[in-house]
């Protein structure tokens, strides 16, 4: 197993191994609930909470759970926390609960959570597991917020419900409709891969430059 | 097909290298059972803790909607639709949760001011659900509020958000008729449809007319039964 | 009857599970590079969806009415077992298909479409027959989306694509245009 420092565990999920943008996991909620910033935020927080709780519990019980039934045990743990989150949202913020609808329950099948439990929490001590879960949760939340901001600002001309451009603005309705979700995420991924390509080119350029200097 | 072809491919890839220490199946079952028990307990606790707030929210939402479409009556009671009649209480042996509810608004002297009912039908995108109120005879509408819709933002969702459209339902004579905005002749049954959202507007009108036609005999029967 | 047809049409094209409700995105992006595989994945999904709908209705009607907070856990357990059964059946009946589907078969468990179907069916209080029509429509819609996507991707593989666009980004942009096209089905449900 590769040794990592605590700060690496925390930071990896936020940008370098961002669950949505780099690992391309958990696309269902990323596309479905990001038509407003408020929905994205609620979804991000709910997923963050479930991810942290289940990672901690998985890590705590990693010595008790036999390898053979680990996936079933993970699902049990995750489903429990999602149900709790669902009930809390319904009790505290009924309007948001109604807007997110079935997609709260669908956090259960968000591959990010099962993925982190299997790939990280089941093998590491509690502290590290929590850091990793926080990192990935924040990474997921940030991505949702970017998607939500782009879609709400362009699609309804508002941010968190406040009008931005005045009455003269004709909203690009397409961005709050389903195709807008695909479009926004597509362009976001394009941006990420463009940055990666540029970084690779630079590295190659630097190598070539260094080689040239050596030759000279 | 030969036997070899039928043999499951996955079995060939089962790792034969150092098998992990054997875990008895009893332990597997036991672990899951204990885990399930703990999770179940946690859920029961969370359910108990949140239930009052959730129910309160739901009741409050219904109350707000009913008050809005019945023009804030003094109080209102829920009636149940059972056996082609409106009854004040679910008959013994029938689960009240499974019965359709109609809300009866009452004024300060406990005289009925009108009924509010919920209905839904396919709209432009998905099913539109709304609640509307009518007077005690089911002849005049008192108000309409969309509860659930996925109509196009900016066009179809005006059935939910456009105040001029919604306010027309107050005082309209049933059955209502949709007319193109500006083409109306001022008759009481006319509703100006939203420009660019004709299908959504027609859906709202259709839902109300269909539901009212189905319910009017029940409303009238209830009035005769309990009337002076 | 009209109601059943609307549920079917709605789940298949108007509110297509993949293109307008974003359920089942994983296989949509993962197994859509060849038409044949996509078709088979779709058929496996129709099968699992229909069985799930049946089981979810049974659970809801006879068991879960008393303990609604156990709904999610029971659904997940049922779906996991159903997928396991489907996997064993396919392994027995068609080893080639089993090999082709590979990892995506067990992944149907974490496919949002299956759990989503069970939850939507519950929320909308569908009866047995309505649920079955819903499941069939959803499954056919999923298959349609998968096959459409695969046929476009088979073409893009033969053409030159800017290096930046390779991979998921391009697939998502294609999905956007497919989703836009499916937007044209809106309004099918209203008769007036």
C-alpha cells in the first residue's frame, strides 16, 4: 500500500483525484439536482455527511467485518445513514427535500461512497478514513456548486434566488433543463482535460528544454 | 455448444494462491445480523426523533394550500370519499390512509363555504398535480394552486408562478373554458391561457373540469344530507 | 388503460430515465461503445427492472406499510439479490454475454435506474400493473438511449476528434444533443 501523509489524504479528493471531474464517479446526482445552487448545496451537504459517517463506521468495524460480506455490510451502513439524512432533511428543510425528491434516497447508489469505503476506509485507521472522506466530500460539493452556479446563473439569471441581471436578461432556459446538465458537465470535463494536456505539454517542453541545455 | 463452452468463465479466474483464513459461515451470518440489528435500532431512533417534525410540516403544507384555495376559511375539516359518498370519518375496518380526501371549509357559523380537492393528470412534461377550491354547490371556483409540476421553466411553469393566471380561477364559473389571452369576451367561465404555454394551461383547465365533473354529485349529495 | 399507456410512454421517451432523469448514467457512459453490448446490457436491465418492480410492489403492499423507514435497506437488499440471480442465470445461459458484460453486470446493483424505479414507483403510489408498465417503459427507454449512444460512438471512433475531447467529455456532449432531441417528445401525454 502506498504511504501517504494525512494532508495528502485530505487534499487528494478535492482536486487531484476529484471524484467527479477526475474519477468520473457519482454523475447521477451531479447532473440531476444541479439546476439551482440551493439544491446543489443541499445535495452536497447530505452526501458529505453520509460519506463521512459511513467512512468512519466502516473504518471502525474493519476488523469485525469478514472480507466475504464486506460489500453487503457497506451497503447496510450506507443505506442506514442515507435514510437518517433523508428523514433529517424532511424534518428540517421540507422545501429542499421536495425539490431533491427521490435523489436523496439515490445517494445510496452514489459510487463515490461505496468506492471510498472499499478503496480506503476498509483498510485505514479512523482518522485517515475521516480525512479522506472529508476531502472527497468537499471535492464533490465543490463540483456540484460549480455546476449549480453555472446552470442557475445562465439558466434563470439568478444566484441562490437573487436576480443578477435585471429584467432585460433573457435566461438560457436550456441550462436548467436536462440537456444543460450534460452540456455543463461536458464542458467542465473538457476544461479539466485541456488543463491536463497543457500541463503535460509544459512538462514535456521543460524536459526538452533541459535536454537541450545539457546538449549545449 | 460443448461442455467447455458452457462452463462459467469466472471460475477459472478464482485465485488459488494463499487462501485467507477460513471464516465460518455462522460468523458471516452473525456479523450481518448484528450489524442489521444495530442499523435497525439507529433507524428507529432517528424515525422517532424526526416523525413529529415531518408530520407537522406535512400538515402545515396541506393547511396552507387549503387555506389559499378556499380564501382562508375560519376552519376546515377533512372528509373521506368512500362508497360513492363523502363521509366525515373513515368507516370501521377501512384504513383512512388509503381513502381520497376532500377538504370542507367552514365559516365562523360552521356553514360550509366550499370544498378543496387534489387531482393530477399528464401535462407537457410530467404529471401536474394541483389543488383547487369550489363553492359548496361545485358551481364557482374559489382558487387554484399547483402542488407539483415539471413544466418548462420560463414557459410552462407560469401555471405555478404567474399571479395573473392563477388569480383568474378565483370566481370563475365551472366548467371553465380556456381562451387565447385577449380573445375573451369577459364571460365568467373564461380563463386566459398563458402565451407560449397553451398545453400547460389546458392541462390545468382539464384537470379541474374532469375532477369537478366526477365529484359534483358527491358534493351535492353531501349538501342535501347535512343541509338545513 | 389510457393511464397505463401514458405511464409507459412517459417512462420510455418523455421522461426517459437516462436522458432526462439522469438515472443509469454509469452503463450509459461505460458500456455504450458497441451496439451489440449496449443492446444486451439493455435487455439485462429490462429484466432486472421488471423483477424489481414486482418485488418492490410486493414489499410495499405486504411488509413495508408498517415500517416505512426500512424501505431503502430492503430495496437495496432485494435489488442486490435480484442482480445476483440474473448474473447466475446469464452465466448459465450465455457465457459469451456474461464475459462481454463483465463488471457492468454486478454494477447493475449500484445502477441508480433500478433503485430509482423502485423509489419513484413507491412515491407515485403505483399499483402492480402500473408498476410493470413503468418498469417496461423505463427498461425500453434505457435500452433505446444505450443503443442510440453506441451507434453514434461507433461512428466517432472512426473519425478524427481533437485530443482534448477524447473520452467522457465528448460522450457527455453527445448525450446533451440526444437529450435535447428527446425534449421534442414533451407534450405527448396531453390529449388536448
